[in-house]
């Protein structure tokens, strides 16, 4: 499934991020195509902005996605977590493996999608693609706008930057989302917010494994990311008729 209901605040003013264009094609269409290119994927469920479902349906139709794959669109929610939960609810009961892929990662290579799906099929309940970090990372006492005290420096070789698609045994993913919802409803825990689905699995004691990601699976978050994505796409289009 593809959570695509975010505004894209960090990208700056304009259309919702998933509808912004890369090489003349909306990010969302790139992301759905990237998933659909994998033989492991039979159905793509998109969580669209709640006020943009009809627009997203028209957009996906207009870009003639590979007719062999079923694409469904549902209304997303106020948070990424809620959008994923709503998307999950639209997946037929007999589907056993679910990949969750950000609309904001338009250029993920099919090899990454295949590797994640294969690792779930081989028995891992939760799989994330990730890459080593280039920068050294420090933990700080957050104090925006002021010098922030450093707490410590995790050893870089043990860190990974996590991408999507993240892959799950469906029952595991449904269960952790239900638990998170119940906890919220109970006025629950000022738990640290979880920014990815695998993080929910970790929170409730499940096992998550990492497989190699790809530098081109980066997330379009800030304006500079869009510049890089245009360059990567131009290179691909020059190399073949991508
Ligand atoms: N997402 C979603 N529903 C939300 C918020 C985010 O489906 N309520 C999706 C986004 O559309 C995106 C993915 O989650 O594909 C990753 O989120 P992020 O990169 O943070 O996108 P935005 O939330 O749109 O961007 P920002 O945080 O800058 O506003
Ligand atoms: Mg966001």
C-alpha cells in the first residue's frame, strides 16, 4: 500500500506532495509504478488526501498504469499512521504479505521491492530496506534556534537510514496498528512518536530485519531532494526509455 495523504509541508507551498511532478509525472504515479513493476505485487492500495480521492483516481487512470495490476484508492488520514491503517483495511483478507511504500519515494528500484518481499516470504515478520549513513550522527537535547547540547555519538557503523517499501506479514502489521490505535484511544502513553511501520512492530516486541536499500530510494522531503530526483530520472531516461 502507498500512503500518499501528506501535505508535504517541508517541500514548500504548492500541491500535496504526492501530486507534485517529477519529469512531468506525479510522484505518486512514479511510486505506484515502482511497486507495480515487481512480480511480487498484485494489488496497490493508495491512501490519498481525504479531499483528493477523486482527483487521485483520475490521475492514476490518466497515467494508464500497467493494466495487469489492480489499483484501489481510499481516503487517508491526518497522520501517516492513520493513512496506513485506513489503507490496510482496504486490502482483501487473503493477502498475506503487505508492503508499505511512501509516495514520496518515487525512484525506488524494483530490486529493493523484490528483496523486501522475498525476505517476508522467507519468514521474517517485518523487513526494512536501509543504507549506511554518510554523516556522523549525534543525539542532542533539542533546543531549536539555540545551540543544542550533545548527549552522545552513536557508532556510525551500527546505524542505518531506513527506507521503504517496508514489508510485513499482514497479520503482524494489522495487529500492531490496532494496538497503537487502542493505546491512543486510551489516552495512551506519551510514547515517542513512531515514524515508520517497523517502529510499531519494534514497540510491541516484534522482530524487524534489515535488507540492503538503495541510494535512489531516497525520500523527496525538501526542495533539494526534488532537484536530485529530476537528475536521477533524467539519467535513467538517457540510459533507457524508462
Ligand atoms: N502521509 C500520509 N498521510 C499523512 C501524512 C503523510 O499518507 N497524514 C504519507 C506521505 O504522503 C508520504 C509518506 O507518508 O508519502 C511519508 O511522509 P512525509 O515524507 O513526511 O510526507 P508529508 O507528511 O507529506 O511531508 P511533510 O512531513 O513535509 O509535511
Ligand atoms: Mg510528514
